[in-house]
């Protein structure tokens, strides 16, 4: 958590207060019937889920969509019960602008911090057990790249020969005979 994030959260809440007339409900508050302990654990678990989405995504151009959908689901669930903070800056800015710091405001600081640590810990455990090898090829898109080479005269040579078949280069540099890919 940086000073910049806190300042940005405060500036955004201030801008909303200036632009929208009337009483605002931009703060993070516990729903009626939700105890402080329940709110705390909701914040921890939702933040841990979001952190796992960051850690476990496949680094492609479409990854932000998956992370955004995870955040959306966290907000759908958390907004009713705790206001869906998932970040201290989300709670701090509106609390400053509205001048409303409830006695349980600490859960919006400690909960996301512990949730991020929990998500990182679960990810570290998954790395220790080599989760990627539990289901080999789960991230393979099925499209192999044919290794192309251009000769000195500019002629195109597809693959190299190994016995009778061409070699096809697969994910992470693995090579296999061309007929296994069909």
C-alpha cells in the first residue's frame, strides 16, 4: 500500500462528492447482521481469491479479463456484506471525504493485508507441490509452432528431418514428430 494509492482513493472520493449532489453511500460499511469477525474473514477470503487470480493466470493478452471477472465476482459477493473493499485505499478515501471512520475500520486494512499474504502462501504451496505437473498440458492451446528456417539463398526449409518425419516445435521448446500433432 502506497501513499499514492491512498491519495488517489481520497481524490476519487472527493471528486464523486463534488460531482454528485445529495447524500452519498460510497463508504465501506458492514451490512446489518454482519459481525466484525465475519466481515474481517470475508475481506480476508475475497482478497486471497483475488490474489490467487493474479498469481495463477496464464500470462497472455486475455489475462486481464480473467482477473477482472474474478474482481467482479468478489465485488458481487463482498459489496453487500462488507462494502467490498479488497484494498485499504478503497476504504480510506471515502472515510476521509465523508468523515466517517467506524470502529471496525481496521478490518479494511488488516483483512486485505492478511488476505494477500494468505493468497501468496497458498500460491507458494502450489509451487512447492509442482501444481503445473498435476495436469500436464492443461495450458497447452493445441497449436504447435512449426520451426521454419531460411537458407542462405532465401529458400524456406520447414523443420529439420529426424528419421522420416519433420520435427515440430511445441510449447516451451518441446519437439515431437509431426504426425503426433495431427
